[in-house]
C-alpha cells in the first residue's frame, strides 16, 4: 500500500509526518514556505488517516514511510514529525540512520513510552465519550486538551475537523482506539542525524518529559521549549514554528553535507492540494 501523499518542490527532501489527532492537512501553513525555501517536500497520510485507508496488515508506520521514500526514489530526507509523527520519525531514524539527514521532533511521542496515569485517564475519557456516541464531545475534549492558549478559533475548528475525521474512520472500522502495534526497541544512540527537539510549555506532562529525555539521549540534539505552545505548535502558531523549522533546515544545509538528497521537481499529489483545507 502506497500512502496517500502530496509532493512538490526541488532540493533536499523534507518529509512532514502528522500527529494522530490530525492528518497531512495540518502542514498547510508550512507547505509553500518550505517549497519556496528550496526544498522538495513530501507529506503523507499515515494508515487510517486522511485519504489513506486503514489496513489490517501488521506493518508499522515507519515501514510505510520507508516504502513511500523508496517508491519516490528518495535516498535520504529530513523528517519533521509532530506527536505520533515524531514517534514514527524516531523509529525510522534509529532503524535506518542511513536514510535520515536530520530530524525535527515537535512534541513527539517515543516508541515504548509507558503513559502516565494522567495520560491514561485522558485516553480513557476519549474512549468513554466515543462509546457513549458523543463524537462531538470527544472532539471538543481532544481540542481542549491538545491545543495551547495561543490557538485561535479557526485553529480549533480545523483541528476539530481533522480529529472528527480520525474518529469517524475508527468508528467505521469498529474500533474506539487508535490501532496498536507491538512496541519496538529504539536506541536513541543509533540516531546519527542532528535533531531539533521541540516541546510546549502547555503540553501534557508526558510529552514534555519525553522531550527532556530525548534531548539527553540523542547524540546530536538541541532542545527548544516554546513558552506559548500546547501539543501542536505547528498549527497553534504557524509563523513562529515555521521560522524555527526553516532555521534548523538552513543550519543543516549550511554545513555543506553532500549526503542531502538533491531531489527533482516532482509533484505527487493524491488528494488534498497544498494550502487547501477541506472539511471533507
């Protein structure tokens, strides 16, 4: 199965991996900016999100992303992952360091992380609302617990639309929870790529703790905590977050590392166009 995705631009490759609350539309604010900055940008919908249907195949998201890179002829890329997308990026970078130029982890999860009682309670509340048929209430609860105070009404609406789509897919598949796959051992010391670890001061404690742990465990990491951010900084304050991403990419590019994938000017768009947010 090839993941539904958008691809455009020319230059070193940047792959945008979305949160489990959203789909690839969450990267609309960064899309054209990164292309204009001289990058070939790819953003997939992971399995069960957006335009990629769920699969019963036990393959992992990291395998699907790696297969997509192979299909597109991409040898190496920078991975930018938000929340669950960060978990996927970490796994891929640890398993295949030869395929990853650099990493940006935005309020990322971590393979094998044991949720705190507080996070388990939040997940249980979501399941209870869905089990009671209150999908709108579950969406509102997610928006309230994931977005920080900097998120405006439009952002809350857009995240709510994406989360509603995620819930609708799960309910159609007969599952109230996100699909679970067996944990894998990920050794952060195996990750050779330079990494920007970003946390939000208003995020859930689990993700702030993961950011602190990763910044100490990764061999070449820098940690930045955003004082205004909740769990989804790239949608809460797109301009500030995009500037941070561009600066990280430019710093890596300035090193003149010839391993960066040159790419070609290729468009590979399978559904929602860049810059277009649709409630459908």
